[in-house]
C-alpha cells in the first residue's frame, strides 16, 4: 500500500511538473492556456497574519502618524491608491505609480524595478523612505516596543522577545501573502465553466493571445514574472525620470526595463503604467499595442480586449478592519508638522 | 389581552421616561448613576448603512483622492487620528483636534463648537472645507454620479434617481449612527455586574463624581451634552486660535466655550483637548482638575481616575472593510499635486 501511494505521488508530481514547465493549466476538455487560475490563500499562521494586518493598517509606522501601508495600497481600492503617483510624507509627490499589493506574492520580485526580492524585503522600504513614510526602522521598532499589546502579540507570534524590523516585515509579508484574489470570472472559465465568459470577452482573450500581449502577460498573475522594456517598437514618452531595472543592475541595457505589471484586478488598479499616465484601460491597451507590438488595435478589438481584462477581477479579500492597540504614555508622539 | 399589553407598554414607557428625566439608570440593587450605558446600535436600513460606510472610506470625496472621512476619524484608532490637529489637503495643518466619530450620534451637536446640529450636517463640512478634503459638494456629487455602481446603490437605498449632497450626507450619517461602543466594563458594572470594576477603578469613579468631573461629563456619552468654558477657575493657555462657541453665536460670553468631549473610549482618543495639547490621560486629568475645578489631584487620585477612565472603552465596531466601486472612464481623476 505504502509503495503504491508513493508511486502515485511521484506520478502526480511529474504531471504537475510537466504542466508547470509548459506554463499551462490542463483542465478537463480544454487546451492548455498560458494563464493559470489564482489559488486561494493558504493561511498557515493566522496569528502572524493578524499581526501583519494591524501593522499594514498602522499609520504610526510613518513619521507623521498619518500614512500606513494601506494609504497607498488601499485594500478598498484594488490594493492601490488610484493616483498617478503616490502622496508621501508632507505631501511629497511620489516618483512612481503604486503597484497593487493584491497577488503581489505571485511576482518574481517587488517594486517596478524589482529591487526587493520578496514581500518581506519590500515591506521595509516605504517605512524608511524619506519620500514615503519617512520613518526609520529603529524608530518604528522603538515605537512598537512602547506598546504593550504589540509587544505581547509579537512574542506570541514569534516565540521570542526579539522585536526588530525583521519580525515587523515578516508579519507584514505574511499578511500580504493572503491578499490573493481567486475566482475571477476568467479563472472560472479556465477551470471549465464555459458560461463564465461571454462572446466578446472570449474574443478579447483570443485577440490578447493572437496579438502577442500574452507573451509578457502570462502565468498565474498575468504578468509579474519578467522584466521587459517599456517601448519596444516605439519609444515611450514620459516626463517620469524612473530608469527601471538599470537602477538596480547598473547596466545601460536595462534602462526602461520594468517588471511587467500583473493584469489581475486591472479594472480596479487605474491609472496604468509606471508613471500612471494612462487613465483608462482602453488607453492602456492602445498604447501597449502600438509601443510593444507595433499594432494599432481597431476600436472593436480594443473593446474586446478591455472586456476580457475586466474578467480578471477576482474575489477581493474580505477583511475585518483591525482595531489597533493604543499607544502607551511612553509611546513617542508623531510630529507631522515639524 | 390587547388592552393589557397596551397598559403594560404605557407603564413601561412611563418608567423609562421618569428615569430619563432623572438622567439616571436604575439597575437592580443599585443607586441611580449620572452615567448611563451606551445602547447597542439599531440598524433599521442596512443598505443605507452599507452605502454610508463606502462613502466614509472613499477618498474620492476629497480633491486629492487621498483623504477620506476615515483618514481623520480612523475606525482602527478609536474613530480619531491620534494627532494634535489633523492633516488636510496638501498637508495643511488642521485648526483643531479631530473629535472621535464613535458615539458621536449621542452628542447634542457636532464639531467642538457645535456648529452642525447633527451628523448629517457635519458630514458635508469636511468635504467642502478647503483645509480638509478641499472638494466641493458639486464636484463630489458629479464624481459619484459618474460611477455606475454608486448610482444604482443610491437609487436602491433612496428609491429615487436624485443623487445630491443630501443623499450623500444622509448615508454617511446613517453609517455613523451605527458607530456606538456598547458593553464597556463600566457599562457592565452599571448594569449590575459588580465584578466588572476592580477596587481602584471604582475608587476612581467615586473621586470622578465627588470632585465634580461628573458635572460636565455625564449622561450616556459621559460628556457631549453641553457646552462649557475651557478654563473656569484658571485660564487655559494655548496657541490654538479656536474661539469655540463664540464663532457660532457671535456672543463674546461664549468665547472658549466648547462642547464637552465624550469620555467614551478616551483611552483610545489621545491626545486630548481641542488643541490636542495633553498627550496622556494623566496630564489631561491633572489639567482639568486644576483649571475647571480648582483642584490638584494627588498622584493616587489621578491614577484612580485614569484607571476609571480606561473602563470606558467599549466594544469597537467590527467592520468589514468596504470594497469601493471603481471609477468609470468618465470619472474625473484626482489631481493632488496641482
């Protein structure tokens, strides 16, 4: 019995590996597709996730006491702020469009230029960025240590008295890993429910594949799994000074290479591109067609692709708003106007 | 039978009326107390409340697309922002401390100076205040009308095609009316659970009554039901230019008269006073004793009163974070940096 189970497991493993190698999902009665459904979140450590949620919503991690992770990755608004570029400490204009936090665990790296290898590394960035939350890791940790309820919660979650930026970012990342959006209509279709898409949406998907959009926007996250140059056929014109991947690698060849954004929930994450220049999906599809593929979509093709993209909106995380532990008399007070 | 029921109802009604006239609650085996328990919220129109919740969390009601009602009345932080004075559009420094939205329906009027007679009138204020959300009612309404999901939701809730600032503020007020915090330990004690308070807390409550704090901080909201002068015995020194009630009545006698703030959830709503000058409860109790009562509390008395005040933290509203309907292609985009 044991031997047979092992044999089955290996067989199952091989099949899955083969399919993953194809970048495809094989559903009953269906051809392999270059996009795979978003799996539901697996919460293995609920207390860590709950702590991470509190930290995600806690504006005391910013110098001003006003800006939290949720300010720019607003979970009421597709995990983004729907601004061209974000607002930072003292109303500073952010350098780049806030990418959605939804499904971000499925990306190959974090930030538009991929400078953080994972969510944990990302989470520490904005806290200490003078243009964003404008705090320091030391001050953030000191603040949390002054709040008895946080201290005991960290201790419970991490089974240690250590409360450093490591535990803070681990908890935030654990929460963010749960922010996936399964069950989009497109995923229902992928899983075999032929009625989940209407004729126009299906036509849009076929055009999306046939035109080459899918070359970069594929996989579970319909993007997020490679860096690509913005403006392959025609150069992209923008006042935004972001250099993309070159800023990380130092290679001139990587200038204007950006992480391909996910198209999951794209109907919620307007405006589009790293500079937020495209206000609507129609405009984004038009620009991408011309600049990346040398293709001018007809109005009908554009409308079809947009209709398809709207089927990528998944089930949004249902979150109970956290109640934050209050500051103690020893907690340093924010000074937003100094 | 019917007659007997009616008779009982009248009797019940009379008893309640009589008790209300005394400003007291008569629990079994208990003397009447000058503070009454917070009743649980009665939701008579859940769809209106749900719409109001969305509007409360929607930053598109601000010019910048960044500031929502929840920014300054943060429901993760006792319905306040825990800042001395709030941050407005373009990081403007607010003129006054944000009062908590929790239990605000129990106040005799809204704002520190009571210039809005109810929550509905209040809700329209910050949206159009150039120093706060910096929008206009017309622009806010135009924006909502451009979002199909909002249009149909308003229609469903109000049974009319009319979508004006009236419906917007009615919905927000309906949501805010649900933001009550029943079941504080002090309320459990009021209702007869003698074990709900420990000896120090009870001593603190006795000192609170005996010293005269309760003269202004009484009723269901432990305040919120009268205007009083800040600095009766000794003048209150502050750089804050707020004039209080005089700005509404035009009477010089009303200078420095403010609405007595609620002490419900006061452990969560630091810093204290209209200028947010007191960082801790201990400091606030000390200042109030000296300036309002001509009394210097001993450290032990101060600690007792603070212990009592901490029993006024009620059950915080458990809210599912709303998912906001996305903007349409026609929705005007925010321009936070112009």
